[in-house]
C-alpha cells in the first residue's frame, strides 16, 4: 500500500513541476502578445493564450464550455443517445488538443 501512496506522491510532484514549467512559458508568450502574464497560469485562459499567439480565432473556444453541460444532460437520456453525446464530446476534445498542438508548432 505504501508503494501506491509513494507512486501517487511522485506523480503529483511531477505533474506540479510540468504545470509550473508550462505556465512560465505561457506567461512569457502572453507577455509577448501584450496580454497579462496571469493568463498563462489560469487553466482555461492559458488555452486562450495559445490560440491568440498561434493566430487562431479564440472565440470558438466558448464551445468547449458546452461539453460539461452535454455530459450532464446525457445521463437523462437512454443509453444510445448518451453514448452518441459522450463520444462526440471526446472527439471534439481530441480535435481541440490536436489543433492546440498545431498552434504551438506555429508559435515555436
């Protein structure tokens, strides 16, 4: 049991280290596009910084906020409709992640 606790502790420490390194880089990018450096540290706003610096239109990012609402509503419907909604949400999130990496490539 202590191995599991130690492994989780190391995982969260590494996760924190990677988050800090990414946030420092995104804060510098936000400074270069004349935005507040605090945007690099806030989880949803740092995606906005990547979209803005990469030259994409970040206005469609608001559609990402619909996904938790659809997941909540999906549990009220029968299983087939629930599966369609959940799978479409995952496809949309995967597409957004791929597009985000394309924008990071443009920034670099």
